[in-house]
């Protein structure tokens, strides 16, 4: 059915309803919700539609920080819509079009762009929305669009960053494929995630196109403008590895040169690498974090080999298998931290991680604060705390409880079953329980929900007591 015909059908089907004119907020179910109900960030994301693909076209001049953008979103309506929201707090919006027709729009704090299509949208049918915007891209200081010390810029931040440079349905629950076209002055380079399919210089400007061919969450998308030096490698199976180093961090190259080894190692643990390209974006910025931006993590200037292993483990845990809600953050960080802090040292460097576990527990038993933030549902203010330092202990104890064969087999199966989708900690618990004849309720409650040290039977399962 063609575009014109289904629009006419939409008017007929909805003709019995009271519809607000374009530019006005429609009541009831005809307005998409302004959030998806995440327990930590209830206004993140938007209801009424499912984003399928983003086509983001940017122009950026580092000299004056001017950002010009046009983002087209291919989406599917999931309910009748006379209005819907996007998440966006970037430069001022100039125009919005829905199905190539001018649409009304208004901005509402903190990050809502409310769109009023000229004709109602029908559930189950595709539509496009295009947003044009331009102005100074403000420096968020590492919570989205950020000015680089070298004079360039980059976008990074968790859980929010994408809405500072393009409009989207900003929720882990709505993944979509992503294409980025960026034009900058010719002396600058542009990096992003996925596969680079165009890098062309013409009339003093450079235009670079990157494609994410597997679905991605907003905070896992990125763009970086800098004077990069490149490292090109290739895995034995042909997967291209492209990494870029901003001025001043060329010394980090030695860590990234081990990327083929790192990917082989993690693949052996959790199954095939889930994407068609990999690499890293090494910034000369002293950020307090590095970030698992999909296929090509964004690294601060202090990154080391442990950081590379951690961020690449996220390609399985966080990027391919993503959280359903931000309260499930242990699914991302506990597994990435265990991979980098225990499994790599044990299997590559020959360290006795059982002894390290016992030593860490011994020291932590006298520190109540070590246990005060629960691993499951730690709260929005403490999302990025206990999952790093207590998460690996939980997984090592779980491994000893189950045995290596069951533990690693379950992780591989779980990663495969939820590839390119979402999951939650309750679902992870239920899945692991299905692989064990022993009731794990007490173990999981003590480790994941408790805010005091688990009982000895859960602290030292298997041969952990030594």
C-alpha cells in the first residue's frame, strides 16, 4: 500500500474520533507517552512508536562549535498518534516533517520534543520523521557533546548523551540501526561506530559516513572529530579493526594492538563476536570514564589494557545483550568487570584469582560500606558503584557454586538467546536457576539484594574457602 493511500485510510478509520488540529496536544491514547517508565529515568524514551533506523546528517566546525543537523527516523507506529515525542536537548530545532509533510512541534523541559503530524498515524504502519536543527553545540563536559582539549569534539556519556546531538527515542528498550554522515573542515577526521563506508574530501570539506548494521541504543552511538592517527588491524576471520588516536595518546597504541587477542579471548568465553567491525576511539581527554560505544569504545587518556578488555567485554554484555531497565545495570557492569578483573588475569596472565577473591573478601568483611549498595537495583544515584567492585565477587562465587562447565555454558547460551535484544537481572537469575538442580534463591538474594556480607555458605561455595 502506498504512502498516499494509507494516509487517506488513516483519516477514514479515525474520522469518528475527535482529533486535535496540528500543533495542538491530542487527548488520551492519541498522544504517545513522554516516557517508557524506566524506574530510574521515567521520562527516558517515548511511547506510541518503535524506532527502526536513524539517518543522522551533521555538519560541524570546531572553530565556532556550530553544529548543523538533520535526523531522519524511520519508525513504526504502535498506536494511533496525533502527537508523539522525541528526546532532544541539542541545538534549536528549525523544522520538523512527518512523512515529508511539515509538522508542528514544541520543546518541553528537560528533553522532550513534541511532534504534531499533519495527519494522524495508524498503528502497525511505518512513518518517517525528519528534524532539522542548527546552532552552537554546547559543551556538556562528558555528559554528551563535549569539546576535546585538542580543539575537536566528541559525544560520550551514560546513561544519556545521544539527545545532545540528535533526536531519538532515548531508551535501552528501543534499539535501531544507525547511519551517520558527518561533514567537517578537510583537516579534521571523524570517527564513529560500525563500518566506515565513505571518507571523501572535496572543496575544503571532509564527509565521512559510518554504518551501524546491528541495532544500537542511543548512548552507545558516538561521533568524534579530531586529528586522529589510525591503527588498522584485522582478525583472523577477516573482521576489520580500525582504531584512532587523538594527539597526545599515541602511547596507548600498545594496548590496542592486542585487540585481536582480546576479541579471540572473549569470544571463547561468550560466543562469536556479535558485530561486523571493531576498534577504539582514543581521546586526549581526562574523562572519569571510558565507554563501551558499540563496536568502537571511547577511551579516556588514562586507558590501559584492563580498560580495553572491560570495554570489549561490553560488546557482548551491554551492547548486544542490553539492559531492559537501568536498574539491571549489573547485567552490563558485573560481567564486563569479571571478564577484565578475573578471567583475563587468570587465563592470560596466570594469576590465582581464587586467592585474590579470598583476600578481597577478608578485607571487605570489616568494611560495611563495601556492602551497602545492592547489586540488583542499586538506585539511580549509585548505579556505577558496587557493580564494579562487588560484581566480580558475585560472579566468581556463582561460578564456584555452579562449576565451570555449567557457568560458562549458561553465559554463552544466555548471550546467544538475547543477542541484539534486552534482558533483566530477574530474567538472568531465572535462567541461571534453570541450569542448576540446587535452589539458588538464598545465594542470589544474599549477593544481589543484600546490603551486608552474604553468609559463609554463599561467600565460599565449592572450593573457595581454600
